[in-house]
C-alpha cells in the first residue's frame, strides 16, 4: 500500500513543478525572440548609419578632388563641376568669379592634379556632416613645367539638399 500512496503524491508534485517550468520556458522563448528581433533591427540601423557616413565622406573626397584638380585646357568644365557640387557659402564664394579664375588659369597654363590622402568624419549635425580631408596637389604651370607637390588639410561640410550631397563650406585647416 505504500506504493499506491506515493504515486498520487509524485503526480501532484510533478504538476506543481510543471506549470512554473512551462511558464519559465515560454518567457525565455519570448525573450530570445524579442532579443533576436532587436539585434536584427540594431544591426540594420548600424548598417544604414555606416552607409550614410560613407556617402557623405565620398562627397567630401570628391569635393576636394574637384577643388584640387583643374587643368588649363579644361578649366571651364573643371570649375563648373566644382560649382555643380556646391551650395551655400561655398558656392557663393565662387559664383560670379569663375570667369576671371578660368582666365588666369588658362593664361598661366596652370595644371593641378589632386589626390585624397586620407579622410574622416569629424562631426554630424542633422542633414550636414563635417569631414577632415588631407590632400596632395601636384601643381605645374607655363613657367614651372615640372609638377611640385602642395599638401592641404581641409574641413569640408557636406549637406543633404533634396537628396543631393553638396559642399556648403570648405575651410583650410592649419
């Protein structure tokens, strides 16, 4: 008879532990699913941020290349390319002065070829990003046909204007 009395107690004890264990397992599964979803969303957010930063950084690099690469035989197109990628203060500095600038470049036979040595994002502020760009420009002209290097550090502010990334400010950094 001892065996018959123990069987119902064991079944009752199992039922007492089964409910909390089942609830705990269900909560754990829900937490794992929520954590997985959160990690996927966070990963996508990081990827989007990195892609945005890379696009702004590429626009800053291109601005510096456009600024440091001007040839006497294509000066009009070179300056227009620079203006096409400009807005705000940076564009205002050049607009209206491109004619005399092109004339000087052509008359002196100036040829410059730029390269970006290094670039990185400095700050992000809403639709604008400020980047620091180290650049080297090889300069030659009619009086000095052998190209000589000039190194520059520039702070380039790129802003999103209606889906276009444009340079709004370029400053030389000492």
